[in-house]
């Protein structure tokens, strides 16, 4: 079986059917790794690009759609709640990074300066269309995907076991839980990311 990968190297807000290069009759899999939260929804833009893209993808009848996102609620929260959520989330993230990498590690320094610092500042200091970091909890993503017509698939036990085995190589404060057909990756008692599949 031939496998072709086509990325859409553009903002999700700009994606149209012709950008996806879908061939009639082919089996289609879509992967959304930590990207949908960058798209404005109805709270920031009347165009609601999040839901538009999900409906577009559903219209293509994919065999599977995978979603990986931060488990954090900073999309529609008022400022103070968003500040506290960001503080809690990134405190756990920095603790987990401390356990995994020495502080002088160049990749760590680069990630902290280029991504983590910028993302957290954007969540707290920006409003309206300037705020591009708009995380939602899995429950909200589940609602969006259900409204677009997707059904959730159970994850394969081999996937769960592979992730559990991989985590054994790291600090024992990393957590993995399987709930409601989704995987939750966490640090101590804080869920950090979720992984799920739909069709």
C-alpha cells in the first residue's frame, strides 16, 4: 500500500479544499498535532476558522483524524482565570522540563525562549485577534468535533502500551491515563496534553 504525506504549510485559517491535494477514492488520515488551538474560534472571530476547518475535513470522509492538544482552558476565560490557568499549566511544564533536561541544555534553552516564553506571554498579555494561543480542554474539542460530525474511536491498546513504555525512560512523575477513549499525558496531578482519534 502506497502512503503519501501532504502537509499544508500555511495557517489553518487559510486552508481550503484545493490545498489538501486529496485524490478521489484514496483513504485519508488527518493529523492535528498541537495546531488547532492557534485558530480563532467564534469568541475571537465571526469566521470561526476552527469549526470551518473541522467541517471541511469531515466533508472529505477521512478514515481517521487524530488530535493532540494542550489540556488547558485559556480560550474564552476572563483575564484573571486565564492568568491562573497559565501559571498552573506552565509551572507544571517547567517542573517536567527540569526533570527531563539539564538547565544548560541548548535545545531546552531554545524551546523555552522561542516557544514557551512567547506562548505564555501571548496567553496572558494579548486579547482579541492578537491572542493566538487559545487552548481548550478535551471536552470542548470533543464537542466541536461531534458538531462537525465526527465519532470518537477507542485508542489501540498497543498505542497506550508504547507510550507507557516510553515514559518509563523518564521521571516517574510523568503520568498517563486513559479516559473516555483518549490518552491524557500529565505531570504529577496536572493533565498537560490529550491525544484522541475520530472518524
